[in-house]
């Protein structure tokens, strides 16, 4: 079992019968959903439903036999299980390179407990040192954000598909991948970006994760945010 699989299995072990779950997106979240489906088939879990954070994880859940619900039906979730692109020592995150950052954040903030599952390659001393920061913007006027992000020290580029066309999120928006040489003030950057008309959301998940489960070659490490 590789480190990512170990983290996913530990995350799935946190799920109890009767829970309403947030289902994150990406490769690690896929492993978690598959593990939950296996436990449901084996009978060690019952009466579990999930709120998916993307059309992609919706398909995985259906294939895995995990029943789905919506935030309209369950506006408060017991547990959200998701991955991350970067995790800093404060358990702040960059997420969204899978393209689902807006829905992922909505699901996370609706959850009583948010547990992030990663392998050790996602650990950083400062956010923005390995991964670009995804910023979701509406298509109208998207180019106007380029000089604005540059003024904040970033180098933005439009995320595109293999055919060169813009990547479109489940909400019908575009994503700018903003490269920084480290982000010294994530809270300040978040505020500046969010105040910009046309910016829908950013991949900065600050103060959201309650716990991070890290898969390592020698086992699993669990880090918990101080109360």
C-alpha cells in the first residue's frame, strides 16, 4: 500500500454508520470514496450518504455504491474527507488543482469536521512554493484579472484542456493558475483576491482543516489543529 492509499484508508476508518459525508475531489478522495463503498458492501458501514464536490466524484461514488444526497437536503455535514495540493505547518491549504475548488470549499465549510488526506509530498513550509494557486473567475472579463494578479506578485495563466480550450468548472467558470514564489501573507492575499469583482473563489483554504492525515513510507502521521 502506497502512502496515498494509507492516508485514504485511515480517513475512511473515521466514517461511522449514519454519517452524512462531504466527498472531496481528486485522486486521494477517489481512494477514500472507493474504501467507503467497500465498507458499505461488506456491511461494516450502514446508512451513510455523501454530498459530492464535483461531477467527477459523483461518478466515482455511484460506481462505488456510495449513496448521494445534496446540501439542500443536508445543509450540515458530519465529516468532510478531501485531499490537498499543499499543506503548511498551520494546516492551511492550497486546493483546487483538480478544478473543483469552489464546490470543495462550500462542502468543507458546511461540515462539522474537515479531515485532509495527503502524502508527504504535499507538505510545504510556506503555501505557494510548489503548487500554483487556483483562482476561479467568471468567464466574462477574465483577462482583466491578469494585471491585477501580477500586481499582487503572481504569474497567472488560464487553465486549459488538452485541446487548448479553457477548462470549465462544474459551475461554468474558468480557473487561473497563479504562480507565486511563496505566499508570505495568505490571509491578506485571500482578502485582496476575494474583493475583486469577477473572482468567485480562491484555492486558499485557511483555518478550515481540523486534521491532516499524512501517508508516509513508514506509516501514517496525524496532525490536528490546536483548539
